[in-house]
C-alpha cells in the first residue's frame, strides 16, 4: 500500500509529524508486510434485517497484539467480536485466523475462546469444573485437566476458591474465573467482551493491569471490546475506533490521542477543544487558519493535501494549552479570554475560558507548587497560548 | 405486618372452610367404624385394611400410577422441547401460532379434549386401553409442562450456552451438560405437575380408555353411583395425600430454584459493588 493510500484510510495516522512511540516500543508487527495476520476480517458485512451492524470492515490483527475495538454502544464492535467467535455469521465477507478461512466453522471448532460480559459462568459447577470445562470437551485425560486447571488457577490467584460455586464468589473473583476459563485451553486468540464492565472503578484499574500481565505471560492474542476509552488506552497495543459499523481510525493509543484523524476520534478519546475555520494560506509546512472576522489567525502544522479555502477544524487538547495572566510575546498562537469556571482537582485544575466571540475553551494547569491560593481565578483576564505544532488540523 | 382484625380472620376462616370442610369430612369419614357413610360409629382403620383386599380398587390404583408415571414423563420431554423451541429459536414463521397451539389446551374444556382424542383413536383404528390413556394424558399435561419450563428458560442467560459452545461443546453436549442441569428444578416441577394432573383426571380418561384400563378416578366414580362405601373414602384420602405431597414438592423445588437464582444474582450484584 502506498503512503497516499494509507493516509486516506483509517490507518492514515502516519501523516502526522507528531508520531509517538507505542508503549511497547519496538513491537509493531502491523508495519511488517511479511507477517501473516493472526486475524483478518475481509470486507465483512453484517446485516440484521434492514439494520447494518457492520459495514464492509477490513482489519488485520497480529499475533501477540492486545487489540481494542472501541466505540459507543451499537457501533458494531460486539457484533464483530461475536462473528469471530462464531455466534453470528457475516452477511458477506470472510474471516481468517492464521491464514485459514473460518467463516463457516461452528463456535466449537474455532481456535478462539471468549470471556463474556456477564461472565456466563456455569452456575451448577465449581470453579475447577468451570475452568476445566473446555479441556474436558477436548477429551484431555483427567490428570492433565487437573494439572492445567491448577496452573491456571494459580496464575489468577484463584487456588483457594477451586471448590466454590460461582455464586459464592465476589464480582472480582467471578471475573477472574471467567478469564481463567477463557485461557485454560491455551487458545490462539482470547476475546474479551467488556470484561471489566461490571467492576467498580478501582477494581477495574487493577484488573486492567492484571489482564495485560496475563496477556504478556501467555503470549496470546487478545481482542477486547470496550466502550471505556481509558481502558482501551491502558491495555491495548492498537485501538480501532468504531462508529456506526465502520472503523474511523486504527492506530496505537499514542497516535489516536496525539494524531486523531477526525473530530469523532478526537472527541471520543479524551477532552478536546475544536475550532472551525478555513485554511487561507499554506507556507513552509504550516497552515494559517481563519476562524472568524477580527480574530487572530491560527498557525498550525499543515496536514498532507491541505489546500487553501478548505474547511477544517483545529483540535486542541486542554493540557497542551498554556494559560497565563500576561500576554505572551513570542507565541505562534495566543488568544485573550476570561476565566468563567475553575475546577480544582488537587493535582490539576481545569479552567473554562470564554473567548471574545463567546466560545469556551478548556485548559488544564498542573498545580506544581504547593499553595492554596492559585494565581488564576474566576473573572481573571487570561491569555491562552500554544505552539503551532500542538494543534491538529482535521478535515472531517 | 398488620395484625389481623376480626373481620380479616372471619373471612379467611370462611374461605378456608368453604374450600376444605368437604375434604376434611371425607378424611374423617375414612376412619369411620360404621358401614354407613353418613353415620359416625367411632374411630377405626378397618376400611384401609379392607381396601387392601379390594382387588378392583387396587388394580385401578396400579393402572392410575403407571399411567401417571408414563404420561408425565412423556409430557415433560415434549413440553421441555416445546419450551426450548419457543424461547430459544427466536422469531420463526408461525411462532405465535405455535405458542398459541401449545397453550390452547390449558383453557380447552376437558370434555372437548377427551372427545377429540376419542375421535382420533377411532379414526386411527387404535384399540383403546392403557396406552391410549397414556397418550391422552400426555397430550393435555404437556402444555402445563411447557409453561413451567418456559418460565425458567426466559430468565436464563443465553450466553452461558454460548460459553459452553465456545469452549468446544457441541449443541447436544451443551444441552446435556449445561442447559439441562440448570433448568432441572423446573423440569422436575413440570413432571410433578403432570403427574398430579394425570392422577386425578376423570373426564379425559373416560373418553380414552377401553376394557381393562380403568383408572382410579373412574372406578371411584362408577362405584359412587352404586353408593358410597367407606373404602372409597379411604382410597380418596390416600389420593389426597399423594396429590398434596406432589404439589408441595413441586412448589418447594420451584421456590428453591428461584431462591438459588436470586442468591446468584445477589452475589453478582454484590461483586459489582
């Protein structure tokens, strides 16, 4: 695929000069064209009657990846996962696992195991029986099953609970049993459908790191479906942002955050300020954006193919805006405004600043000095500034 | 809770009296010494003893028991399958009609069910007797079994079955290892309910039966026409006992199943907090 073709596809994050390294730097099999993907969705379409749940999705997921399908409810992410598990059949298109077409295989013949949102533990079986269920179906000898179950329980710190029934466990323990059951058969791919949705926030954060640890130790490909953007950012090597059955962007968490390809992604992942405007001039790799009569033009790095008179949106992350009481002397972009709201969160403060044209801008400031009196408060006249490299120019 | 006022207490007493005084009288008179049913002659269990000598009644009881066991087993199997289709198969053409057809016998007058069974057996040229009664009973109690099992299946998490298939169990293995054990309490209640229904049916059995297959309700009914003997009271008391036990066990197992389910749900909720 050529560079030009890439930039028009959802994977086209490479156009940005602000490339950031993935957390597992060095691990990027998706950049290696010689690799066979572990999972390939090929022009997969799924219709339920008149409703199109998944629109012509093509996606490669590689071995050892922790891949996240992220989107609001009803965006088709769960349908995609269920098609991979075999519970739904694509209306058209193919699904391949390690090069082999599995589109027609029954769920019990596929090398994938799933962890369900509701955990779907067998209520009439003990924890041991739950974890050993899949091994028993494969006809594994009893002593080997016992050994594997023990190993798996040890890995997830469940050894104490082997003889208990699911209803005698806490939610966090049930979640671990569900995960143990999904990895006990050592499948090539583990599917996780909103695996931590039922846990409270603190437990969820612990469980996220536990998931990552298990994934690294077993070396299995994990595919997680979630609507929680923080969860996707934390655990995954790559994220596919979905909307209305389509991929909006497929990239590493860093790229998704720092180089979103659309307003949708920018809004969905993290907080963002958006300014609508028109490109009036492109020179030396920078674009000048006119965003209203009588307002200072923005200066930002011009994306590839950016031309004059094009309608664009400038996306600006709140933490990248510097807020100050004095007018900056040498900033590429500076805006005057008035503080209308301050949210003090301890480590950081949120500022809502109203500009001359009435638009409100969110800015963050780290409370690095230990004072209770903060220098900027309600009704203060402030200046917002940011370098030209910080703003992201979005065409859609 | 509010305490009973005298008005509440009286209405409850009247209601229960209305329902149970006839049955209580029957039970008491089964222990009557006198041969005359309406004259009290002191306590005795002699009619229970003479019952054991009455071959006609005992035969009828044995027939009834066998019919009840066979027909309730058949009804439970068919009813469970019907319930699974109705709950699991989703929308298929004719689903509403199918469910309507399954539940119609619940409200169908027994005389009509019995008569139509009789017409069917005659048309098929089947010899009426033991097996026709079994089939007729299975037919009308199947819909009760289906209702009981269906109720349980509706609040059954389908992903549990998907999980079993995902882990390598085929559809039949999934049904036998996962679905059936989970719905077992409701299947048992369905069986007990069908058993009880078959045990005390008179109308449908009279239509479907033939020579040599007289059930106990039929025997009692025909004897009563000649005059009530205390033996009838005795065997009726035994039947009341059996039915009561059946109903109690059925309702207890249903209640326990729903309590267990509630506990499971609570455990999940508690875990989520």
